[in-house]
């Protein structure tokens, strides 16, 4: 009888241990509720820009501050109150000059599909690169207020690419405030270009915007944006930008800070010199594309209109320490971006 009781007791203990999970474990597949992410789908492109049109729509030179960098001063073209910036220097001391931030020439092109920009810099960085952000700003209704901003960060190749390319829209029309290009520093709450419609091929149109290093022009970046992406723009105003840091939300820049905060790049502005809160940036005056301006459009490169049809420009006239933003225009007739004297 005792033997039977012992066997029965051992059986009960074995059953209890088994129920408590102390039996020899076995390998069991565990469902974590997560599955491996599928591989990313490569963006498929159907339309890529080829070569820029043979005929440019417009051109504007810009000040070359390499000529005055040793004096810790810009070569001209820096008027904060009017939205003109020539600041390819570090803040406060202006003792570091960045050739890859010093725009010296710009060109705009247009064809049936694309709007193009070429932005030429004075030089590269110490590694032979153009590591900044390069952009074209489009005013498609010609009211002086930018509507679209197309930019690329640190382009790497002479092949067209969407890498690092973004397109931003000012959908609520607050860029420029009530006085486009003119400083209104009480508009700091404006959100600039607030809507991102294209980012490295991601957007409604994967082929919407492209960039590359120019295969033909040294130290130059080329941008291309589909006209269909930017309100089917036909007659428009184009301006160019370069900066180590370009925030679309901060446009117009001189509406988001005061002159005192921004500083100045010219020693003649002794109450504001040197540059302070706004540094390492350059922009161009704006050029008309596919239309003849009447002279009232804000921000346009300054030109004299001839008194009579058929008159040809004889020379550029220097003003403000530069010549339409670039000394080179004084040696070229006809000049674009300078004040032109007619016969």
C-alpha cells in the first residue's frame, strides 16, 4: 500500500511541475506583432532634363567680393533694407571669406517644359566642392513677392539628379509682406515658404525638379524645375540665392530681423558694420523672363530705359560701389544688371 501511495505522490508532483512550466523547454516561434519592413521602392523617373537651351532668357552678374575680402568688406551690392545681400563671410569679424558662397554670375533659361537657372560661384571650398545650398526664387505673378523656391543642397555630380533637391511654395502668400523686398521687421511671424511640394523625387511629380554641377561652366550649379509644377509659369521674375544655411520659412529674410541684428557688409554703413546675424549668404538682383518689365517690379536689376526705340546701351554706370551687382558688367555692352547709358 505504501508503494502505491509513493507512486501516486510522484505522479501528482510531476503533473504540478509540468503545469508550472518547469518541464524541459522547447523552441517556440514568438509573434511580436511586427514584420520586417519591405525594401524601399526605387523612385522611377520618366522625364530628365538634357541640355540647357542655347538661348538664355536673361543674365545678371553679381559682385565678386574676393577683390575686397582682405579688407574684410564686400565688393558692393549689400543693402539689407532692400533685400540685397553680399555676405560670403563669417559673422562679426568677416575675416573668413567663402568663395563657394560668392555668386559672380547668374543665368535664367526657359523652354516648353523647364525653367532653368545657372549660378556661378567665385570658387570652391578647400576640398574642391560646392557644399552650400543653391536656389532660384520664382515670382510667377510678377508682383515682387516670391511664390516658389527651388533649392539643392551640396550637389555632387555633373549628371542631373533629384538628390537634395526641394521645391517650396508660399501657399498663403505672405512672403514679402505689404512691401515686397523692403524690410518690414515686424513680420517675423510670417512663415515664408511653408509648403514642401517636392523633396528628392518625393512628391506629386517625381520628375518635378533637378540639379547638377555644370559640365560647361566652372564652379557653377544648374537647377531645373518643371513649369507644370510651378503654376505653369510663363512670364516670371527669377532671383538666385546661395547660403550655408537657407531656411525657406524665413523669407523675406529682412522681414524676420532688424538691420541692427543683421549687420552690414560695407564699411560705409558704419552704424551696422560688420555683418552679424545674417552671414554666409549671397543673392542676386532679379531678372525678367519672357516679358519686358515696366520698371515698377520690386527687386529687378536696375536698368535705364532708352528714351527712344532703337537706342543701344553704350556703357554701364557704376553705383553703390558696384555695377548692377557685379563689376564685370562695366566691361560688357550691352550690360544686364547694371545701369546702362544710352546714346
